[in-house]
């Protein structure tokens, strides 16, 4: 590096680069929606809707009806301020911006602690990792989605930073303690790395501290399940059960289910990268010499990372829309970089490991970069053109109970009952949908809930609607891009007597639709 050239610190560089990517996504999104702020996922509004009910003393999306529609134990509670107002809608944006900055700072600081900055001058590998590392593992897009995953990423990286400090300094700091608690509190799959971190502490001779950290990691999961049971729900949230049941046969034995889950995850490019990083962590571990200062600790960290990556493949989700796996991809990549930086083994093995890590990060960046380019432009627009318009029709033009299969945008701020046919917020829908005992179960549930109209994807639920339902038409996106279950939503009256009233409401509603979405009345050419 030339004398006189001011090099930013690694945390500062990481924050600047990551925020630049995040800001670019927001700008592209606002241009696409012509200035309308929107999230790229309907799921954000599920958490906002649940937060509304939590603020009222409930738990679910409907007043007086308990339901576990969110898989994050903690995140809905973070969204309770300003419940019932438009200001609440921006809380996911604020939390994700904060979490992205925190994750970027931890990323850069961990690089410094692991030898990628000597004498206050970052190395070139350290600079590249700080500037591009979180971009390569999709962190800006993660924050863009508005979910709890960015906070989970920050908590997981905090665990890793805490382990690095523990191995190099011999002290258990606040980053490790807080990370071990918050990681599973934000996402239950965070248990794997949190418990692995406790194991590292235990096997390095701090047995009491390791056991206490293990108990601390288990508290959020135990409390969450106990709370669900106390309000009459399953100890596993409906969100997890519904999404799991869509992809694998839930009545199969445990081994078959795990193998099926691994096969599904490895069909995705991020799953393949995750497996490669986990294998690389296993390979790196024995390269750390036994006579090294930090040898035992670095080997244990490597094994903890590798096992946590495999646990995600075996029991967590990977893939659409590429948010579930980012925390462990980032933690593995940073952990391997930290081990390479701190290891005192021969240069050649470290260079080979660094080259393998670099290739995997390039592959990751190429894949996620393509996804970000598409989703940044089209996903928020798709939510605005479909889910937001459905919410407008339900709340401003009709009112009363409604049945849908995507509940977030329609239920948030809606004082009327929302029947969730997908099953995230309805135990009955979840059970009837998978049991197959009632061929018209959607109609049965709608009748019992007093539902007057429905807005559903026909390809999901068109064959289980009530016999008396009358299709009024379809809301269709002209540009079929984004993160949606389908591009067409069918509108139904649940009884023939309601057709004139709902048709009149549609005739008032359709002229207000924005460009890019059209409504085809039933029977139109």
C-alpha cells in the first residue's frame, strides 16, 4: 500500500459496501414502483399483523383467535410499536437497516481480530473480504426482504466473533452470550450453531460456562413452545408445519424425512455452496497444527461451523426466496477466513484453503447477484400490484370476513376476520388441507367463519372451494415477475346471492387499479 493513502478500517469498509448494496436495491425498487414503498415479500405483513394482535394482548392475525403464523419467536414482538398505524409498516425497514449495519460491523471487526489487519493496516485479502464478503452471501438482499433473517445473521456473526475472542483472549464476552441467546430467539434453526458454540467453550475446559451457554441457547425454544402449548396450539408453529408439509411426506419416518430434506436443499445452488463450505470447514480443521497457540480452539470452531452447516441442510430450509440459509453461509465463510488468518500452519495449505473460499464466495456472489437484480426490480412491484390491491379491495370496497391463501397484506390493518386457507393462521385449514377427508374443505371452513368472498390462487385451492362458490373474475399481473405464488388471483362470492353486491364493488374497484395489473370479469372474452 502506498504511503499517504488512507485505508478505511475493515468494519467501516464493510458497512459502507453493504449499505451501498442495500441502498441500490431500495432505489431500484422505488423506481420500479414509481415511488411507492413496498416490501418484496407478503410475509413481512404476517409479522406486522401478528404484532397488531400481540399489542392487543392476543397472538395470531385475528382478534380472539390464537394462531402461530410466524416461525420467529421474537420478531413479531419487535414490530409492536405503533401497531395500528402506517408508521408500523416501516419498522421492518428500520430493524433490518440496523441489523445490516451491525452485521457488517461484526464482519469487519472479526476480520481484524483474526489477523486480517496488522499494525492498523488491513491486508489486501482483508480489504476484499470486508468490501465484498457480505455482498457475496446476499446480506443486502436479506435486509431488503424486511424479515427477521438479517437480525439472525447479526446474532450468528456475534457468536462467531465471541468465539474468536474466547479462543484468542480466553474470555467469554457479551457478543458470545447475547448471540447465543438471540440467534435461536430470532430463528429456531439458530440452535445448531448456538449449541455448537457452547460445545466449543465446554471442550476448551470452561465446562460450567459451556453448560450455562447451552441452557441459554435452549431457553428461547423451550419458552416459545411452552407458550404455544399454553394457548392451546401445537408446540411447533403452523408456519413451520405448513411449509414442511408442502415439500416432504410428513408421515414418513425421521430418517426418510431428513434424507428427503437434504435432497431438496441440495437441489438448490445455495445448498450446494453450503455443503461445499461445510466440507471446507472440515478440511481446514486438521490443517491447524497441534502445536499452535490457538490450535485446539480453531479446530473446534471449524468443526462447530461444519456441523452447523450440515444441520441447516438436514433440518432447515435452503432456497426460495433465498433467505433461510444466508446466516450460516456468512458465518461459515467468515469463520473459515478467521481460522486461516489466525492459523500458524504452513503458508501453502492456508493459500489453498483461501483460494477455495474465494471460489465459493465468487460462485455465491454470482448466483445471489442475479437473484438480487431481478427481485430488487420486480418483487416489490409484484406485491404492490397483487397483494396490496387485494388488501384495498377487502378493506375499502367490501369489508367483512374474507378467505385468502396469502394472509399478510390482506390481514394487516384489517379489522375483519381473515380465513387463512394455507394454514399458517388456522389449525383447521392446516389439518383439513393435508388430511384430504373433505373434498370441499375450503367451502366448509368459509361457511363456518361467515366468509362472504374469497381471493385465492386457483392452482392451489381451486378444486376445494365450496359447491356454491361463484367465480367473479381474475386479477392478473401483466409482467409475471416477482416473488408470488401465482400471477392470477381468482375472486369468488361464497354464495350466489352475494354476486350482485360483490360485482358492483368490483366495478367500482377495477378503474382504480394501477398500471401493470388488470381484472378480467368472469365470462369476458
